[in-house]
C-alpha cells in the first residue's frame, strides 16, 4: 500500500474545503455493481450552489476522484513443458 496516499478526510478537505459554516456531509456510499469497489459521495452547501464529489476506492487502497479502470476479459497461456 502506498504510504504517501491521503485519507478520505484529507481529500475531502483538499477538494471541498469545508468550514464550520459550510460543513461537508456524506450523502451516499456503497459499492459499484461491476467491480464491487467502494465509493462515497460527499457534498458541501455553498452560498451559490451545492458542490458534490464522488470518491472511489482503488485496488491499491487509495481514494481518488475518478473511478477505477474496468478490468476486461483476460487470456493467459501456459508454456508446454
């Protein structure tokens, strides 16, 4: 696991910059249907608009703002002895 990766809270603070006057809240969390990976939707109510960002958990354990790449079908071969 990458030790330099940021926690989900650190990413929320980086991307949404919540304050005591405009705290963040988790509005949805679950797992993706296709790969069963976790995701979290976090939002902050700003005076002008509502800002929401989806965070996705990747195979290396890191949280990112883009979904993990879908793993397609793969073929392998075994060398004959």
